[in-house]
C-alpha cells in the first residue's frame, strides 16, 4: 500500500484501512464528512488520512462552511423573524453532514 502509514507512530501497531468520519467546527458551523478512507490503529485509534485526500476534504468542507456562513448572513433577518414568531425553535443552529454513497 504505497504512501499509506502502515505502522502507528503512537504505539507501533499495524494499522488497518477503514472508512472514518471527520468532524469540523468553524465560524459556529458544524460539519461532518463520512466515508473518508484512512489507516486506523486498532489498538489506540490513531487515524492517518492520506495527505492528498485530507487536503481535498479540508478544502471542500472549508468552502462549504464559507458558503453556509454567507447563506446565514443573507437570511439572518428573515430567519430571526420566523424564529421569533415560533417560540421553541433553536436559533442559529445549523449542522452539515456530508457523506458519499
């Protein structure tokens, strides 16, 4: 498996290829992306995402969070009106879940 970390740097155990979920939070917006291939240590749980995939994931999630922040700013006044009229709704809580399949 060329370019993959096959030995855990924390406990020296052989890693296994698995799909993982990575969670992000930035600008008050939470996002989770699942289905990311990574080498994972079965002993300590350390995760190693290949650098080319990690870069693409971070870029995609960053652009998505930026677009979400822009959406929240554009719709802020109307959202507040609606939430004020309907007590019990949680204002400014927005979570993204990104998954493949």
